[in-house]
């Protein structure tokens, strides 16, 4: 008998909230929310349920999803993936601004994408005009399809192809009465319909409740084990646990994937909401618990599957024809604003109007932070000569909150460290008289402290500045911003600061290295 290995939560580390996971044969697939980032809806793959890597995105054509003026933390919310009759279906809500900027005041509509392959490409999104959040697909034993939505669990009957509503909404389960229900899923097992719903809000009171019935629209009873998942220890290293979905492995063992957050020196979720997993136990009378009701685990016995480890750190030398799948643009990139072929081996960005504090900024390329401490580095060749022109490194949460360390022109060639704590830039440090030629930029993140460096030879490094107590780079960092659901990402950018220039900034590489938290 072999010794079972263990794993640590979260299993999908970094800004990967609202997980939906399915198994197809020996393969597991996950989708997560992407909000204002593009391409939209990352699709990840695993063979052992623990180690995940991105294999594609549900929407990669910018003409199919206009996020250009979407507010921070709007856009694509909690998606769901299912496999039905040889096809992969992804349902996702598109959270609009709701302020008339699109010609109406609709807050939300549902998008449906279909593909023969889990990684895509997926069909052009079909829009279902239902103004709710967090749709999921349920297929009954007779093949009937339903779109399950909050509050608690409501069901819209769907057409045979699953692409349109075919009847009136009906209540499946009314929930427990806790506030802010979201992320409903419906499953059938051993003659029972189980409604699984996140309640309590997506913050520190988050949790998962369940109910069951013998009939789809019958009378549901609430689980005596509710909440089946909730963190009750305020000092535990994993908080905000909820929004879950069950999946069964090849050995018959059930598991629950759910979102969580790792506080960073206090109740500051800088990385954002992530994805965790814990085992499910079925009771003799047909109820289930998650992790035996103990809340989220930090270390857990792994599924009895062959281990399949993927490289989690990133070095990109920009020598491929396409960007690696770890990269995300903040909203849609502008046509012709970047290139991998103009100067082979470099990622070229052309400066344009639109700065980091504006939604119209088109030249921000970022990847997820994975740990509370890490180092990121890039090499830049850029020759600014007009006030405002800038290119460099950014730790980015939103248009309201970020840090940037950039090579710029401000009456001379300089390195500037600038922060935005709450809708306003502040110059924190600068170094003048930077010689022409290559400039290396580095950020060293140690929990809430971020230290920025520069070099001209990659051997001798000079400190630009140290930012302490960076609590503004997290979901909770600006309380008056009600919609903060993403996480801090790190990457590169260029813009002209409003001077109207179009100038090339060439990045030779980007390297990211975790320090284990």
C-alpha cells in the first residue's frame, strides 16, 4: 500500500475566484471569473486535481466582448463549465456598468459559449437577456436543461441546445435566508436533487449551504450540517471560504472546490480570491459534509491520483509568436498597440493616450501574483524625450490603486516610483540622469512591503524606493470602493502621459519568481 501524499490550499493560487470544475474521463477542467481582464474566462486543466495550468480562455476575440469602458471589478463574473453530449458549455454573467453608457441601464446579461475542445476555441457568445448573476447549467436525467441562478436556486428552463430560455423561472430552493446568495449549483445523486448555494456575502462571512429534495421543484429541506463550508477561526491562514461546487474523481471520492482568500498581515487579501479544495464525506442518511465540517484545510491528503506537476513560475523571453497564457490585458488591448514580431524576441508596446488611472489605458499587460512574497523583473529599452512618456513595471489592482516604477521623461530621463492609493497619483521617489541604453527594473514583494530597484547592467542594483503597508493593493484596501473583487497583478505597461506621442517601448523579458508563503 503506497503512502498518500498531501497538498496545501489554495490549489489554484492567485486571482482565481468563483471556481467551477468538471471531470471528463481522467481530466479535470476549471473556469474562474476574469472581471475586466482580457482574454476572458481562464480555462485550467489538471490530472491530479491539485496542480493546475491555464490551457485557454473562453473569449479570445476582442470583437466578441467589449470591456473597453467596463468599470473595475465589473465584466465577467462567476462562470460555470459543464460537459454535455460531447460538448463543453460555459455560462457566465457579463456585469455591465448599468449607467446608460451602453444605451440602456441593464446591469447583467448571460453569455453562453460552446466548444468541442475544453481549451477552445469557443463559439461566439450567445446572449441570454436575464438580469442575474452566477448562472450554472443543470441537465436532468431526461436531458432537460436548466439555467440555475440566484436568489438561492432558481431555474430557467432552456432550449434543447441550451442557448435560450424556454419558459418561466421557477424556484428550486429558497435557501437558508442568509444574505447575498450567489454561485448556485444543482446536482443529482442517489435519487436526491442537491442545491448548493453560497450565502453570507463574498467577504469574511462567506459560506456554502445545501438543501435537497426528491423532486426538482419539490419541497427542499436544509442540510443539518449547514454551513457545509465556512471559516469560523478568524486567525486561520485561509478565510472567505465559499462559492463551491462538487466533483467526483475516478476512484469514487467526492471533492469540493471553493473560493478562499489568504489574508496578508491582517485582513488584507492582496492576492485576491483563490481556489481551494477539500474532501467531501457522505453520511449514511445521504447528506454531505466538506472536510468533516472543520472549515477549510491548510494541508490535506491528496486525491489518490498520479501526481502531475506544472511549472508555476514564469519567465517569458517573448520569443514565441503568441503571448503565454498567464498574461492578461487590463480590458481590451487596442489594435496595433503591441507586437511580438516587430522586433523578434521583444514585447513591443507603443505609447498611447490613456494612463493607468484611466479605463481607456490599453497598454497594460499583467499576470497574477501567486504568493504573498515574490520577485518580478523586466528589461526595458525605451527612449522617451517628451514630458509624460513612461514605460515600466506595475503592481496593479485597479485604476484606483496601483504602484508603478517607470522609466520616463520629466525634463530629463528619470526613473519614477508612483503610487495611487485612492484615485490619485503620488510621486514617492525618483532618480534623475538615467543613461541611455537598457534599464532593468525589479520589484521585491515581502507581504505588505514592496521594494523597487533599477540597474543598467543587471549586476549593480540601486534602490528606487520602498513602499510599506501597501494595504491599498487588496480587495479591502479602499472601503468606499464597493466593487473590489479581483486581486493584485504584476506586469508591464507604457503610455504617453497625455502628450500624444506614439513611441516604441521594447521589453526583452519578464521574470516572476515566488517565495513560498
